[in-house]
């Protein structure tokens, strides 16, 4: 498996890990776009939103609740934060292992660029 994020989960590529349980792994983005920029990923390899199946529904809900807990832990929950999943070319998806960007610590524009 040549997936970058699967290698990070296995510890084959270093990262700044901030959370892990049996299903979920979270670490700081290497190229942060905000004072807080964390990637929350499933341990199961799922390429992206189009590849989600019904059995993943609970996992995705858990990832969202985990995002809020991490936002609280990193002190950005009160002021607000953004959770983003890029899907496909127009959104600029670069890594095809589903990941949720947690961005916080600054105000953000809408619509995003
Ligand atoms: P996306 O464009 O949505 O596919 O996002 C991929 C994200 O992964 C980008 O924000 C990258 O900065 C980040 N990234 C790529 N390689 C690494 C790495 N080795 N460690 C942490 N984050 C990474
Ligand atoms: Zn993977």
C-alpha cells in the first residue's frame, strides 16, 4: 500500500500526532493554513467521499465529534472553527485517503477560495 496517510498511521512516516483511538487518527498538517490545522483521518483506508458506504456512517459521525473535542483541546472551539473535506480535482484533493481538515485560530472568509 503506497498511501501516504496509511504510512503515517503505521508510523512509517513521522507526524505530530494529537489523537488516536481504534478507528481514528489525528495529526497536525505539515503545511498549516491556520494557527490550528489538524487532519483527522479514519484508520480504515477510504479514498474519499465517493467511496463511503453505509457501514461508514457511524465512523464519519465519530470523526465529527472528535473534531469538536480536538478543537476544544486546542482552544479554538469557543471562537469557532471550520471542518473541510476536499473531494476531487476542483476541490484540490491531493491525498486520496479521506481526511477532515480542522482549521481554527483565525477568522475565515466565505465562500472559500
Ligand atoms: P487535501 O488537499 O485535502 O488532499 O489535503 C492534503 C493535506 O495533507 C494538505 O493540507 C497537506 O499539507 C497535508 N500533508 C501532506 N503530507 C503530509 C504529511 N507528511 N504530514 C502532514 N500533513 C501532510
Ligand atoms: Zn490510506
